[in-house]
């Protein structure tokens, strides 16, 4: 894994994670710090995207400040119905993440909606379509961090 | 969203849907919207200060960055120390997500922490260290089996 990324890539990612330069030529500003030119910066980022080390470059918005309600939800899917239940849940654009995990409950997903009513509606639809009546809902009270450090 | 003016909304929308790896990303967005580059940059900068934009940056795949084992952990943390614990955990590079959450009846584990590490053994070690460092005895560990969905929200 390590060989997919060298020291310079690592430094570029650190700069990107800690503060994208808000200037006319941001990649030049990054390159100036690392003694490489802006084309090298851009082509390294393109390569990291192609390698799958990074999956997205762009803005991250604060969903709450844009009027969205976020919650984490969990359902316990029987072993032989995992794909079927995942398909019901993943169909919603409002479901942004879904992971199968060890333990009970075993399927954990996040939901971003414009209102509590919409959140309830989606949860109720999932309950009806899967026939599983227990879905745990954890609304966020305070967030301390959302970021992968490297 | 209602409190944002139309120009700000247009800029945020263009930034989300049309951010490209190019020499002058803000200039092109400005041209397309009929604004000046300075206006675009200053709006983005203001939205960052106001916390509407968390950051412009990259989404890293933890597995590819060398983190192969990860788990969602949930901790029973009293409200009196939640700020201290949450802030300190947020400083750890192994922690990607850390949220204090409202819990349903019968569930006592309010602090949700996503932890990444290079091996299962190291992961167990990190969890044990957190437990002893903050004297948190009650917690649950949900090791990741596989990703079923991961997308970015389209807000606009």
C-alpha cells in the first residue's frame, strides 16, 4: 500500500486537508511550499484519484448549517438477507454511508434529510419494506471531528 | 439554507458540482457565473469563516492510506466530561469521526467514534488506551466487515 504514495504526495495531501489555499492559483501556492511546479501538484493529485487513495477533491459543507438533519441509524439484518436489506436502504439518495459491521445491530447507515418528517418517512419506508420494525436512530448533538488525518 | 443570498448559493452550488483540478478553479467558476474571481474567493472565504464550508479538501480512503482495520465504537461518556473527551479524541490521527449523539431508550453509549488502524491488534490497543486514559469502562465495538454504500451528499 505504502508504495502507492511517496513523501511529496503525502505532503500535498496534508496541505489539502489542512487548508486549501484560497487564492487565484491554489496549486501554484501548494507547489511553492514544496518546491515543485503546479502541474506536478495537479498530476500527483490526479494519480492519487486514479489509484483510489483519494475519492474526491472539493468542498465539504456543514450539512447542519445548510439546513439538513443528520442521523446515524442501525438495523439488525439477518445473515441471509444482508444484500436485500442493503438494497432497500441504499436506494435513498439521503443515505450517504452504509456499513456492515460485526456485532448487533450489524448494519449502520447515515441519513441526511431536510426535515425530521422526511427522516421519519424514510425510516418508516425501510421498516415496511424490510419487515424489520426495530431501527435505532442516533441524532447528532455535537460533532467533534469528521476528517481522515494522514 | 434560506438565509444564504442567491449569489452565495450559486457559488456554493458551482463549487460542489463543478470543482475541477485546474490552474485557476475560482476564475473559471467566476466566469461561468458572471462574477469576479475576487468575489468568488471572498465568498468562499467568508463561508469558511462562518462554518458553512468545513473545508475544501480531499476525501481519503482510509484503507488505501494504510488503515486496514477499522471499527465504529460507541462509548458511555457523562455529559460533564464529553467536551474534554470529544476534543481530545478529535486530535488523534486514528480517529476520523467523533460525534456526541442523542440515543434511543435503552442505549447508553452516546459518544460515537470511528477508529482506523493498521491491524486488528493495533485497533484493540487503541481502544484499550482510550478506555484507560479517560476511565471509560462501558463501550461497544463494531468492527467493519464491508462497505455497502459511500457517497457525498449533493446539497444543491
